[in-house]
């Protein structure tokens, strides 16, 4: 769930890819510059800029309608930007048609050509590049082997399962040794278990080939577990681009804080410069005027500096213990494996979620009176909601 | 006529006598009853025609003057109509699906017009305004048939396109480096095969059986010849029409069987005349 430290920042040059199946070697830098795109009155993209390092896997994460798919389609060449440019290897590709951009794409819906076998699907891009038949077949077979589907080479898409189809689609996209690999929610049509396997497979393959990759998803778990960096989008803009662990622990805005992971909102009161009173104790504030962390990005530039605020705390950032006459009552209990998530109703009708070790949670059945506390660590604050 | 019979036979007969017991059995009995009534309705006139024509009618039909040339003309007209229709309708339907899905409804309305307007009106209007050179040519008729076949061709192609995800397939092909011609030829068309064949069947059946327009245009197509010759020798004329029915029927069956077999291989639907069964995709 949380960011996986060893998966961050190690994309380039992990492994020298086998010659025949190599991507573009060291990968290609991609830059989006100030992309704007409006559909009628709605702005799908509103000045989006992003620099992607060679070989990096960047996930664009956001709720539906945030513009992430539009951004991807502009990079692919299926959609145009009203203004701004896309630089691949430093060259603006805005005028280059999709078919000449050398970008491999995997789509959300099954996109294999139904009239071709898996092998022919994978070989299609090479065929368009006039590669000789024998070489084409050899390369396609190699790629199918890479995604573990050698046995299915002769089968047609309708004979393959959803997960297999997406793996063939991945092999097909990689067969042309693309500058950039574009993944448009490729896992969203699959069931949970297949999704998990394929997630790992895509990541491994991408690291091995060192192909610069843009991955669009609305599933934060997917984004956090696969990407070198995650860009959280909202209303056509990037709210924050950061590696997964930073995104989780140092969200730049309240939106990011609440979109990524679970976040509690607790009513608090700014007591002085950089201090907030919440749950009866005072905590340092991360953000404007706060002393919460060296070099941490300020939370919401125009954020509150005094008066009532909401304090944002993760479920694992709160403590809870049974106490008669405590400040809350357990209202729900969800077993998640190692930890159990308790829902606790505080006075003032605030409900918070608190993660505790499952063994400890046994003592706190719904209805138990508990004391919820906040360890004296720096917290994030946001304008009071409602 | 031939199309209707084969369509009815296809739609009603297959795989209805399955395993499950009561409700299924009763409905199955009903189906057979309806099939029987329909069958009698179609077969009795055929039988009567056969009786009337007799063996001698069939012996003489092939050597009767006008038989070969009129049949040949009808076949050529069918071919030209088919080519023009496909060249016109396939790019149109694909383009509308891809770029202007909002226009689909309008197009559906426009393409139905030839059914609403009687062929007599159509051909008389056309003959009024066409230059003499074109009026004298037999190919004017083919152009007319293109209009007449449009509702059927459009519907068949539209159904076929709806069964595939044209947009994603086009984009996938594009991202792999295919230009629009390769995309069309290698990706879209092969996956529309069932629809194209449905349209073909409809067009061929329509052209081989059309009488009004050909007659008013004074062209001796096969149906026109049958009617004309009927006044001379009814027996041979009837024999000719039965022969035509048989040939058309065999031809259509052949197309259907071949097309279904090919589309099964790639997971496409069964070929029927007005619909294309959507491709099944297995879940995960």
C-alpha cells in the first residue's frame, strides 16, 4: 500500500536488455510544456507541464475527468493540444502524426485485432515497418515469450483471457521498440488478482527495457506501487509530482493528501504561528508559517494562518486505547490483515479512522469507549471544510 | 424472395430443440408450428409452379432466346451495384463511426428514404432529369440500385461496425505505425467481413429480383425478361423463375456458410442477414 522504497528512482539502467528485444536503450526524455486543451467550455488540460526522465515510469493519477487521459492521448497523437508542446528527445512532436511517433500504447479496452493471432498482433507494428517476415515472426515470438505467452502464439484474441489479451497488447506495443510506452488504464478491466500479477510484470519489463513510460490510472495503489514518480492531477492541472513515499507523507495540497491514501480531517484551531491545537494537544504545522519539516513544500500557498482549521492525519498517525470516559466511541471495525481499521466517533460528530495492530484491536469492539490521541508529530492543516 | 425464405429459415430453425424440459418444449412446439405454417406458405406456390412448369419447361429454358443475355445483364448489374455500394458505404460508415458519431442517427434517417419513396417515383424522377446518354446506358440502373440498396447496405455495415471497437482498433493500428489505408485494409475491413457479406447478400438478392425500375427504364434484366416471356410461353417463364430462385438461394447459402465458418475462426459472430452477432470476449 505505501510506497515501496526500492522501486523508486531505479528505472534507468537496471539491466541491459537483450539486443533483439531492447527498447531505445537508455530511454527517451519526454517533456510536456504548458499543455492546454478545452472541450467546449470544459478545460480538460489547463497548462500542464511535466518533465519525464529517460527510462522513468511516471503515473498520472486523478479522478475521472481530471485530464490525465487527455494528456496521454495528446502525447500519443490521438488528440491535439490547443496550446503547448510535447517534446520527445527535445524535439516538438506536435505536428507528427500518431503513426510516425514511435509510441507503444496499451489501451483500457481490449484492443487486439480480432482477425489476427497473438503472434500476428505482436508482429503488426513490425509489418508496418516493412520488417522481413522471418525476422518479424522471430521478434514477435520473442516478445510473446517475454510476457509468458509463447504457448498462445497461434491463438486468436477471443480465445485469450482478459489478462492474456492485455499481455499480448503490451508485447505488441513493445515490439516496435517505442520511444515512449503509453499505458491507458491497462489493468482496469481485469480482476483483482490478475491486475496484481500484471502490475508487477509491466514494471519488471519496463525496468528491464528502460522504456520511458507514462501510465494513466485512477487507482492510487497501482500508481504508488508501480511508478518512479506519481503526478496527481485535478481539473487539468498537476497538483503535485513526487515519488510515491513523498506523495504519501508530504502531500502538497489537501486534495493530494485526501486523494492518496486515507486521510482523517480533525477540527483544530491555529493557536499561534505554526502551532495548532487539536484533540487537546498542540502540534507543529507543516506548511506556511509552520516548522513542520525542513524543505517540505508549503501546503496550499493561500492556506489558513489563523482561526479554525482542519487537521489532516493518516489512520496510522493516530493512537487509540480503550478508556472509560474517553473522547470517542468505536463505531466500526474492519479487519485488514496485520492491522485493523477502527472507525471512531468523536464528540462533535467527527468520525476518524485509526489503524491499530489487529491483536490490539480485539479489545476494542464497536461500542467501546476509547481515547484517541495525536502523537506530537508535525501535522498538515487545511481550510475548514463546510 | 429468396432472401426472405432463407432468412426466415435461418432465424427460426437453429438450436431451439435443446435439452431443458417443459417451458422450452412448449415454446419449441410453437416454433415448429410457426415454421410449418411459414413453410407451407412459401412452399405451396413453389410446388404449384413446379407442377405448372413441368419437365419440358426446364429442358427448354436454357436455350430460349433472351435467357442468357438477361441473366448475364442482371449478374453484371449486381456486381457493379455491389462495387459502387461498398466503395461508397464502407468509408462513409467507418468515417461516421470514428469522427461524427452524432451523425449516425441522421444517416440512418437518410438511408431509409429509398424504402419510403416508391421505386416507381424514383425511377421516373431519375429518367426525367438524366441526360440521354446515361438514360440509354444500362449502368444507370446500377446507380439506381445503389440508392435502392442503401438502406440494407448501411444497416448491415453499421451493425458490423457497432460489434467492434472501431475507435480503439484504429488508434491501436495508428500507434503501431499503420496509415489510414493499412488500418482500413488490414484491421477494419477484415473485422467487418461478416457485415460486408451480409450487405453483399442483400444487394445481390435485391438486384437479381428487381423489376419495377428495370422495366420502366426499358432494360431487359432477368426479371423483366421473365415477365415479357411469360406472355409467349408461360411454362418456360415459370421454369426460369424457379431456376433463378434456386440459383440465388444456392448462392446466398454458400456465402452464408463460408462467411460463418471464417468468422468462427476469429471469434466473430454468425452471419445472418440483418444483424451481426457481437464478438464474445471472455472475461478475465
